[in-house]
C-alpha cells in the first residue's frame, strides 16, 4: 500500500492494535480454520509437485508450468498464509519489525511469481493452439524449464531491487501493531504496472484468444461431421476435449479474476485516496487463497491428477518402476 504524504505520527494514530472482541471459542475456531486452509494449500500443491515430478508421462512443457505454479503456491501456503491469517485474527502485527520486512519481501516475491506463472500458462496455451506444429517443434521440456528458471530469477532480482531502493529512500514505516512499507509515488506506479496490470492484461487477452480458437476448432469439427454424416471416434474425442478445455478455461479465468480483481481495485484507489486497512487485509487474504484454489482448478479437473493422487496415497509410487505407470 502507498502511504506517501502521511507522516509517522498520523500513521501510528491511523494504525493501532484494537482490543480483540471475539470469544475464546470463536478465537480457537478461527485458528483451526486457518490451520485447515494452510493444510489444504500445502497438501494440494504438494500432490501436484509429487505427481508431475515422479511420473515420466507427465514430463511435458505445459505440466512444467503447472509444476512451477504449484511450487509458488506451496510457498505461499507455507510462508505467507499462516502469517497473514494470524495478523487478521489478532487484528494486529504481533511479530518484530525485521520479520515484517521478511514477510513483505516474501509475499511480494512469491505472489508475483504465482501471477506470472499463470501468465506463462496463458502464453503456452495460446501458442499451442494457434501454432500447434511450431509449438511441438520449438517447445521442449528443457526449453520450458529454462524459461521458468529465468522467470523466477528475474522476479527475485526485481523484488530485491524494489526493497533495496525502499531502504535507500528510508520510507520504511512501522508502528506497534503495524506492518506496511509505503512506496514512493514513482515506484508505486511501476510496481503496480509490473506486478498486476501487465500479467493480468496478458492473461485476459490470451485466454480470450484461446477460448475463441477452441470454439472455432469445435465448430469446424461439428460442421465436418454434419457434411460427412459420420461421427468418427476421433472427432468425438476432439470435440469433447475442446468443450472440456473451454470449461476449465472459464473456471480458471473466473477464479483468478475473482481473487485478484478486488486487489487491483484497492491498489488503484490507494493511488488517489486512503483506503481502509482492514478491508485491504481481507482483499490480500483473497489473493493468497488463490493458491489454495489453484490445485483444484488446475489439477482436480484432470483425470490424470486423480489417478496420481490414488497412486501417491496408496504408496504405489514406492514400487520399482512406478514412474513408468501410465496415468494419462
């Protein structure tokens, strides 16, 4: 959030630790619910990581993107969600100022990586549908791994640079019960464009293109079937696959926008006015919960993931040559 123009005294008066007004039972229930969310996030993404890494049949360029997304979402579940939920439940920052800096850097880096992973998935699917022959020839697992490594390194360097300049500008402000690092106006705009606007625009534009291409393919197959008066097995499978891809695509786009769009709105409003911090915290939690939802919308809709989960939970992956089991 951007608190440029607010002096430290006003800042400390604006953000203070209110008394906790909930009963002990509600307090315990909140922490149990928080633990459940963390467990779901970690276990869901861990199952994706184990599945893609273990089964050789899943070693494809697209699945490398899903693996990278699962890794970033797993890190959100381990390092970010527990802290931010504790902050919300306590209605106050109860950790040290050093831990505040660590939390802000970690959350910025991991969440931005997750967003760009989704953007890369959009690019991958658009390229695969628009130029399938070129995609098969040009994109390999090793190529995709190199792209993902560059993505992680660039975002790490960017976030380190942003936090370095913050410290140089001496704009870090922390009061008892408060953990926020305000940005200078130029950095605030740049960060908003780089982390939110650009990847979101890529996701929306390319996913829209993918949807229209998939619909066009399905229509072409349907017209071909009508002309030939035949319903071959291959065409039926293709049409079913296109409809399923369109359905999953709609879920992906809807859930991503539902989780991130409120944060976009608050970040934009913060450029022109002071927004309510409590509401902004709830919006941030929604962003982090996207890491909990991602295993569902990117994996649970695919039969191969359900087969992999069964093999993992029944410990069949410990058997010799289990990595060669067909799951697709």
